[in-house]
C-alpha cells in the first residue's frame, strides 16, 4: 500500500502539464488582481461604505473573478490550490460584505487571517509551479509580502484608519497579480523553448 501512493502521485503529476492556454489564463487572473488592487487603493477614501464592507466587497469580487477564470480552465499545476483559495476568499468576503458591523479589532484580525491564508495558498501554488518555470519564486516572494502585511495590520501600523485596511488589501491583490503575470510569462517562454 505504501508504494502505491508514490506511483499514483507520479501518475497524477504526469497528467498535470501546462499548455499554451494556461499561461494566458494566469496573465488574465494576474491583470484582474492588479486592477482590483488598484481599485482597493483608490476606493479607500472615495467609497461611502464602512471599511469592513469595502474590504468584504473587494474580496468577494476578486474571489468571484478568480473562480470564474479558473472554472473554464483545464486542470494544470496550481489549479486546485487556486480554486480553493478563490472559494475561501468568496466566503470570507461575503461575511464581511453582508455583515459589515464589525469592530476595528475584528476587522484587523479578519484581514490578518486572510493574509496568512493567502500566504499559505500562495506557497502551495508556488510549490506546484516550481517544475513549470524558474519564476515561481515571484509567488513565493508574495507569501513574504502577505506575512509582512499581516504583521503590519496586527501591529496596527500606521494606525487603524479605513484607508490602511484598503491599502494593505490593495497591495496584497496587486502584488499577487503581478507575480502571477510574471510567472505566466515564464511559463510561456518555457513552452516556446520546448516546442
């Protein structure tokens, strides 16, 4: 039984290969996340919503976008960790968006927990992409950014103003999007070199 598990894992890994369409999907997801990140930074002072509602709606929309772009894709490296992260972000965003009456402390803890969960999912994505391109390290760098943002939020630096929450979320989304685009271009180059 113990030797069957590695054989099944090798068989599953052999069927999960990046194709030409997958790098385009990663670029699309990355560009969308960058736009959501920029939107979070701009909306922090312009939106009439409570900070928790704004953070919730941004998480909900970015999760729905990521889930929708991943549904039509064939299974490739990092597919399941991305789908799981998208589902968790949707649920998390919906709670904050539809029940926005949370205190600043609760929002601080909620956002820090999101950053840690995002870091763990990004780590899983990076490790699954390490055989596809050497640029997987960009996603790994994103985990460091996420942990740093969680630490800043928990330390309440530079404060608990609504724009701080939105700016940190914007940085998270924009950096994750840029990392996905960088990795996608590495996958594209590797596919064209091997063809």
